[in-house]
């Protein structure tokens, strides 16, 4: 009997997996090819190729043929009805999120993958639109349950009619293994990206940092940054990395009176989105910085309240402009009162900046701003040196830039690069996304696109300079706008390849190969073409401290939306990059809610606090005194029982995310209910009726222990100590114990630590270390653990209250070699206080003798 090539069959208009129907009414022009028939060889590393070959029975490719060639082709892949699915779709050009449903008609436009639940065979199937030739693809909803695939080139000059491998399909009994295997097979097939396992993430993933964006927006300048870092240091928590966000570049606007000068007095995001780079180094307010001007007895004064005052006034101005625009739309012809109000706010804002000159900056030297006149004691180089001199723990300083340079690209004729103003053309698939100011402004201004043949020169020119002046990495934003301008450049795939090749080479040369955070990149183009070198990226939309559309409850419900983005996007993005859950503000109404998720997300912890707006008590629950963090060893993912649920507005599902520490597992339960996507209105909005307490259950088997080799043995324990961080409860549970019932209030959470019980002294003692309970991720503080027959030796990092479960009171306890007293109670709680051991990197040695 011939060996079967695949678990899938396409026969008589039905796509089946192991004889279970997945899609029916599959058109005659749709084809299925086994993995091994398409991918016969690969330039991928041999171990990866062999792994993919060993999985070949579990996957294959879908294609289709049409009679006429086109640059955009849509075709049904068949239909499914009454089958649970979870998917990821783009709700903006740049951002994607989770969506669930039961039929092909329920999927949203620009869906990046669909996972189907197949309980008939206790399995899961994922269907992933990918790239073939010069075309990329996405799923769209069809009528009567049909799932449509749209293949597009992004250029009317690039056409095709036939595809053999435009989508990939894979089956597995485990949904997390499914995603690993599927993207491994795609990686081997395409060989245009690398998996996260093949790369190293930047060191900042293990650290605490500060980003300037929400603190300053576009008013960011040296004195403000310096005072911001100093506030953290004075609070006992020096950031280990700093991100200087948008506002540091040399940009100006079309039609500006002096095309060689920077645009002045920008404050809010949006005002800069039609501006272009006119030089590749820092703008004047950074260029004129004078070394040493922010320290010592002669340091210049700085008003920490000024950024908020500027932002507040700019919001008033924006409100006046919106009122005028609304009046125009309503047919009002006499706009004089609106213009008077706008001019009033503009004048007041200008005066706040310092008058006619604008952008008055403390700590800058007066004089020539020409690049050739820079000395070692001025500009960005002097500033980064001063920061590192005065704040010893500051390891990394990153700066922001858009993929095309600035939001509006690079100004033609202003640099040595060849750039052209290219009008923007949006894919029809984006018609299903929500209205976005960034898109409106970029389309309005077009993009100054550097010739793709110069992409390598472009990035190296920027990055080599930045590296020389003390910058160790970049946050690259606005990544997906390449798809807008690909018409004359061979289409979106070819244009993306050229840009990502140049970016990857520069990253390797200038920033240690991994000093880059990718952002506004949540589309398959980027992940399938741009992650050969890039190893870290955002998995959520921006942190919104309030609803930009004015819903007063948005300050609460938007935070849960953010967590859903991050948790579910990590299902696929985590195969390519280290997931980054983004910053938040520690004094926000829901700061603790965010902090709980960051504590176990497995990525860096960073905030965007305004000056004077810090909650150091909260931050101390996330960060060690040396600025490192008790980070989980994997990236957080939603538990299996909420994969196909709607944790945002079904009024019944708690978001549960699982992760591992070195010696145990962790589950975070978050009540994110209260908002979500509205397909009809095509926007994220509040569902106030869902903002209420939600009940659910927790069990040790919610943790997917087999997803990391080091955790497999942890998952085989007979019994676990379970600690609830917020409730401060400790108890024991077994694999066959009943689930723990829980109720979570809106915008709150609970973190459950599961630590295997070890039996000592011939089984008469049960022991499990919980860690420092004054940190959200207590298990992350346990750095080492050794069991002897009657002795437990533990390495604990941090300062605070150490907790363990011990069924018997130890005979003796030692802290760093000295015998110490302990607290022990009949319920098994064993505790002692652990100080910060600075000379040993914050690690204390704790031992218990029985």
C-alpha cells in the first residue's frame, strides 16, 4: 500500500483532515499539494529542514488557478459552518488582534491566520495565508460560510493567475505545538525569515526601561530626558535602557519657509506625520546640547511641569481645530470665530515654547548647528555620554525612527540619497480596518521614498552615525507603510525584500545584530520577509491612557483590549520574535492591571511615565533594585480553554495566560471584559454591559508544560504548592484535584504560582519554594534550587519577604551562611526576610535544614 503523503485530502470539493471534513464546496480551481511535493529541498539549516520533513504528513499547501492574470485575485477556498475558530486580523494597517467565530463568513478582512477546532479527532488545524512569488495573501470573509483568500502584488504591473502554495495548512493535537510546527514548515519552505530559536533577543528583554513618548510626545529634548532619568534614579530605580521616541529627528514640512530648518513647536502625535527627514542626524535641540550642562552646581534649571502644560495646551488647540473641521462638514460658512480661537491657542503655545524662536531648550549651546562643526562635547554624543556618566546602570539608549526615515520619508534633494515623493495607494483589504489618523496623514502627505537600491546605504548612513554617538539600538516604527507605495517598485513583496535586506545588514553591522524593536509591523509581509535578523517586536497596539474618541470609560476598558492583542498575537508572532507587550504609565488608573501582565509576559518591563508621575511602590513589585526583572523563561500565551472564546465582550470569559519560571509555572487571570471590535462600525468600542465581575476556574493542567523542554519535568509532579499573589493564599493541589473556582473584578487580576512539591527526609517533609511575595512574579526570584536528603539550598534574587511551603518546621535556617530566625505556621507557610545583596548581584543564599 502506498505511503500517504499527507493527513489532508482534497476530494470531490471537500478538504478533509484524517477523514474529517474541514471545508466543503471547495471550488474546482483550488488545489492541495503535500508539503513534501512542494518543498523538496531548502537552503534552511539541515536540522530545520529535517524537522520540517519529519512533519510533512501533517501539512500541505493550497493554491488556485484563474483564467485571467491580475495584480489582485480573490478566490474561495471552500466554506465551513458551525466550527469554532480563533483568528488574527488587522484592525489597522499596523496592528492586529484576535477574533473568534464559527463560519468562514465570520472572519474579518485582512485575516492573517485561522485556527480551527477539530474535536472529532481531538486536534487543531491552522490555515495560514503566505507569500508566493511576488504576491502576499490574506483571508477575507465570503458569503454563506465561504473563506476567501486574496492574493495581491501591490502593483498593477505585477500580475499572475496561478498559485501552487499561496496558503499553508497544518494539523496537530496541541494548538501551541501546531503554531511551532506550521511556522517551522513555512520557514523551511520560504527561507525568507528565521524563527526566534535561531536568533538572540536584545539584552534589554531582561531589564527595566523608560520610553519618552507619553512623557513628552514631540516636545522631547535633552533636559527633560535627563531630569526624567534622574527622577527614576532618585527613586532608587535607574532604568537599564532608555528609548528616545519620536521628536529627536531633523524633520520639516513641505512648503516650509526655510527648507533647511527643523519644524518648530510640534507637540502631539499627528502633527509630525506629514514631515520628512531633511538630514539624517539629530535635530537642532539635540544637536546644540552642550556636554556637562545638566550636572554639577552650574546645571541649568528645568520645569518638570512644562511638558504636561505644553501637551494640555496642544490638546486645546487640537480641539479647536476639530471644532472648525466639524463646522465645515456641517456647512458653516463663517468660520471666523473658530479661526480666532485657533490663533489664540497657537499664540499661547508659541509663547510657552519661548516666543518667536520656538523650541527654547535648556542645556544647549548657541552657535553653529552645522554637522561638521560638532565636537566631542556637543550634540547627541555628548548627551549620551553625560547620561551614562551620571547614571551608571544605563546600558542601552535606543532612538525611534520610521521604516522610511520619518513618517513622511526623506525629503528629496536634502541628503545624498535619491528619494521620490510617492503617492499612497491602499489595498482594498484595508477597507475593513478602522479609521486611523496615521493613515489619513500619511496619505495626505505621501511618502518620500528612498530608492530601494539605496536601502542598505540609507539605513547604514543613519545607524552608523547613531552608533558612533552612543546609540545602541533603534525602535523602528510605521513599518507597514511600504505596502502603500509599491506600485512602481515591483510590488509590495519586492519592495519589502529590498528594505528589509538593507535594514538587516545595518542591524548586523551597527547594533550587535539584534538592537532593534519592531513596531507598527503586525502584518504577515513583515513577519514572512523582515525577520531574518530582527528578533524583537511589539505584539499589541499602543498603550492608550484614555480613549481618543472620548469615551470616559476608555481609560479602563482599553487596557484589557491591549492585553488581548498581546496574548493572542504572541501565538504567531512569538514564532518569529521576542514578544514585547509595550510600555505603560505607572501612575495610570489601571497601572496595576498592566503591571500584573508585564510581570509574567516574558518580555521587558518599561514605562512611559511623565515627569513626576511615578508609582515606585508599584514598580518595586516588577523590578529588582539593579534594574533587572524576574522574567519568565517563555513568552505568555492564552490558556487552551480560552483560545476559542471572547475574553473581551462575551460576559463570561476570563483571559488566562500561562508561562514558566525556572522552577515552576505561572498563570495570570485577567478580567479584560468591557470592549472590543465591532464589525459593523469597524472600530474598537466599549461594551459597558460586560464590564463586571467574571467567574472561572484555574487548574495546574492549564499550564502547557510540554512547550519548553526545561519545564516538562515540572509538569510531571505529583503535587504542587499553589500561591495566589493578590489574595496571599497558599495551598496544595494535585493533578487530579478539582479546578479552583475564582471570580475576578473588572480591570483586576490574580497571579497563580505552581511549584512542584519535593519530598525530603524519606518522604516525611514536603517542600516547595514560592519566592519573594512582594514581587508580582514571585517564582521569578528563585535563581537556583538544590535538594539534598535533609537540606534545601536556594538562590534568591531581590529583597523582601521570602515564602516557601514546608509541611514541617525546619530545624535550622541560614541566610548567606548565617543562621537566622524564621516564621513558620501549621498551614505550611515558611517565611523570612531577604535583604538585597549588592555585592553578589542581588542574590542571597538561603538554606533550610530538616
